[in-house]
């Protein structure tokens, strides 16, 4: 079937979840962990080894907000899960520690008002990869080739933002900068 481009239709709806949205946080933490694991594997193995850490769950905490303050009753819980090689030739690789470290770093950089030490608990639940996928990566590595995918994926796609998506994205950046400015003014 042939459909007109969304931007050529009379109505276009754009959903943009901001930095603090649970879906955005979970996706970002999974991506950051994948990058960190890739760097670890290159350092320790000379190649990116099989891993799949794109599953995350954020369970919101409980707060008692009050004008000018409030308190956290129960912290946010974040589970980072998936598969990753955590041992190589008898040497343990710090996969779970890396998950906590990268999560803390991203949260501190992107949600600076969050008290990570007291209001967030990270639970890494990462197990070794399936034997078949680990062996596939090792076969490619021995040949000096790069695997075509990190999992069962066979391709990806990307399209540039259209005008409405660009406007929504730029508006989000402006709102975020206003929040920072307002927060700084309140401190002064």
C-alpha cells in the first residue's frame, strides 16, 4: 500500500518523552551500559563480545511533596537486565559493577537534582549470554571479522526528523534550559 508521508497529512501527532520519563531513563541506561560493555570487551578481549542489555525496569518511588520541599519515603528502583559475557578465560569481568557505575553517571549528568545515593537503587541482573550467540561472536573474532549484529537483529533504520518533530525537539531543549535557569534563579 502507498500512504502519503505523515508531514503531508492534515494532522501530525508527535510524542516526545523528556529526559526524566521512565522510558527515556531505561533506554538511556541500557544504551550507556552497552557502550561501557563494548569498551570493556575491546580492552579485555580485543573485540566487542556478545551482550544484550536493553531490558530495564524502573519502579517509581514514593514521595511526600510539600511546598518548598518534602521527603522521599521509598526510593526509585531500577533493574538493569540482560545478557553479557562476565568471564573470559577464568577472569571475572565487572559487568554488574559497570552497570551500577554507568547508571549513576548518567543519572547524575542528566537528572542533577536527584539524590542518587539516597533516592535510587540500581539492581543489575545480568547473566551470561546464550552459548550459540557467544560462539558466533568468537567465530567472527577468530576470523578478524565484525559480526553483523549483536543479537538476532538483522537490520536497523533511521529517518531524519520532519519539521514538526524538529520543532518539538527544539522546544524540549528550550524548556529544559528554562528549567535550569529558573532553578538557578531560585538558588540566588
